[in-house]
């Protein structure tokens, strides 16, 4: 039978600290025998690459090559 999860104020503060300032991502909480033993934070960073998107949509190969050179894409 599963033991009831024990979450005290310290764990709530730890969870809140890991979630603070996270814009995109996840928090994985590992529980053993009714106690939190580990937390894994995975954060994603998303960037707007307007120059790369413009290069993909351009039908002019010279324009595409120039934009890719400017952005450092090879």
C-alpha cells in the first residue's frame, strides 16, 4: 500500500524556488516511500529567429544565402 505523501513548508518553498522565473519547462518530483527525494528541473529557452525564418521563406537564392551568412548559419 502506498504511503501518504509528506510535504512540509520546507518542500513547498523548495518547489516554489525551482518554479520561480521558469517561463517554459517542467519540474519532475521523485517520491520514494511517501517522501520527496529528488527534483529535476528542465527549462526550455525559446528564441525568435526572424532572420532564419525570412531566409526559409525567400524564393530568391541570393537573398537566402546573404541572410544565412549574416546570421552565421552554414
